[in-house]
C-alpha cells in the first residue's frame, strides 16, 4: 500500500513500460497535446490541486492522450473505411424481396461505443444497433458498420446528432436501399444525485433513410429483430430534454461570478475544445466550458473533517436505524451497511468512476453508526480527485479511528476511463478491500462480512 499511499504506483508502471520497451521510440508530442496539457494544469490548479504531487504529475499527459483517442473521429472519414469493403453478392439483382431492396435485412446489434457529451465534455455510453437493406448487387463487411459508427462517436456529440450522422454516412458510403440506426445512450448523473447505476440518464435516439423510413413494415421488422436479440423497450425520442444533467441548469459566465480562477479555467477548456478540432463558438459548445468547470468544482480539494463530527455519537441507539448484526463465531457483534453509492473523479484521467461501498465493523449498542452519516463520509472522500485504492483505505482508516476494534471496507466500482479510452474494456469492474483491526486477524469474521455482500448487491 506504500506506493498507493504516495500516489505514484501508476507512474512507476508507465516508467517501467518505457524502460522495458527499449526498442520503441517515444511517441512524438503533437502541438494539440501540448495545448491540452497546459490547459489541464490550469484546471488542476483551479480546483486547488498540486500538479507536482505524485499521482498528478502525468495527469495532463494522460488527459491529453484520452482526449486525442476519444476525439480521433475528427480525423477520419467514413468513406475511407467502407472503401474496399463492398463485396458483390450473386443473385441480389434478380429478386426483390423488399420494397426498394435486393435482399433481406442485415442487422448488427449491441455495438458498444463511447463518446464525449458536447454539453459537458463527460464521456457517455452508447449501445448502437445498425440495420441496412443491401442494393446494387453488393454487401458491406459487417465490421465496417461498427467502425463507421465509431468514427462519429469519437467526436463531441449528443444522441440525436450522432444517430443522424451515422445514418447519413452509411447511406452515402454503402448506398443501400434503406438504413436505420438506433442508439441507447446513458449519461452519468452528477454526484449529488447519484444513487445507483440505474440512475444514469437514459435516452434512445434513432435515424432512418430510404425504405426503412418510407416503409413502416420494414421499420417494424427492424424492431422485431432487435426484440428477438433481447433488445426491449426501444422507445426512441429525438428530444434532448433532460439528456445531460448540466442542461437542467443554464450555465453562462454571468452566474459563475467574477472569480479569476473560474475565468482562467473556462479559457483552458476553450483551448481544449479548439485543440481537439472543434469550434468553441458553435452554438452547442458556447456554454460547454462553463459546465465542465462547474463539474470539476464538485471535486475541489478540502480539508478532511474529523470522523466524530460526521457521526452522531450521542444519539439513542434505539432511535437510530437498526444495523444488520451477524455473529462471527466468537460472540462478537459485526455491524454492516451495504451498497452505499458514490460517484468520484479519477485523478489519472479526470474521468468519473462510480459504484458502491460496503462497510463492516465491530460495534455495540453504545456506538451505533447511522447509515446517513456513513453515506456522508463516503461522499466526502468520493467528491475529490481520487483513486479507488486510496478511497477504500481512507474510509476504513476514518472509521477505525473511532471504532478501533475492527473495520472492513469493500469498494466495487466501474471506471469510465477503462471503457471510454483506447482500452475499451466494456462491462469491466474492479473491487478493492481494506481490513483493519480484528478483521485483519480473524478470517471467520472477514469471511462472514464478505459473504453478506452478494446477498445485498446480487
């Protein structure tokens, strides 16, 4: 834990990677990367962080790389991807099985994509379904449907615009009899409203052209095929109302005050938008820098409070919510609270991670801990630039300072930086555990607590 405590574990790994791969030449730094790195330093200083502390030294580099990977679609063209992947299919011109089409429908479903929200610059998840009706005696390689979709996902987007752009690009490059795109998009909520992953803002958007737009039977066939593949509840709405949490409150320079740090942070975000190839003056992006700064300010550094100030130690135990009690075989009582939700910000990439915290401790009637106060403690440590390992330890140490008999903390989390960047490990998750006191020496108590977690979380 020493390396994690000092926050330089990831830096050591990256340095070792460079040393081990001695035959490879360092990747040349682009001018746009330099601009993003400088902007990130301004943002980190604006929220009260030290850019030179271990754990943040290479954050500007990582963020610049993440933005470059996440917006590479600006430098790609759909036509170049499809070119060379159109294949003749004998018999297509002889029989017309559908209106305006030469053969049956082709569907590729459940394409996992990720994009950056143009309203707040946060990544959002996309489940993409694409269908087309071949024509002109040719079909396209199925992987190209995914790659074309990804070209437009790797830009600053909103669901409605993304669906239309993918649909239009496929229509222009493949020239099918019809094409349809359905997107199921999920936007992470803001920390103060986060309860569980089911609270993500959900919206379904679609676009269709040709026979799939003109012939309702064809569209119904498309929806029926999706249902056959287990995709249910497709209710497409091309409105962006309540899509991004930041849109609920109109943000501009006036209601952010005259703070100089805000002004420099906003200017820094403008430079990031310009560096990735976008126009900051585009009407959809005019307020984006203010919204992104407001998001970052939620994770502004603050002093650590004493745990006693968070807990209501004088409350009557009978008036508190009764804790679940287990027996570890030695007669000691183990109290626990499960599935305390949190949403935090990865300090390595400035991208959110979220999940649940499970806490167990040796307690008694005189020292009960209310769930609301534990939730407040979790949210305190989550609402700052963090790494999951450190947050797990900090929560455990804070509780152990008050209840020194023993404490166990498990944090289960999904890291958007694992799925929105080049690695793109969809549906990956991580779990960390910190045990102190009796939990560290009593395997029966530790196992008893751990076995309780699936019963709550499934």
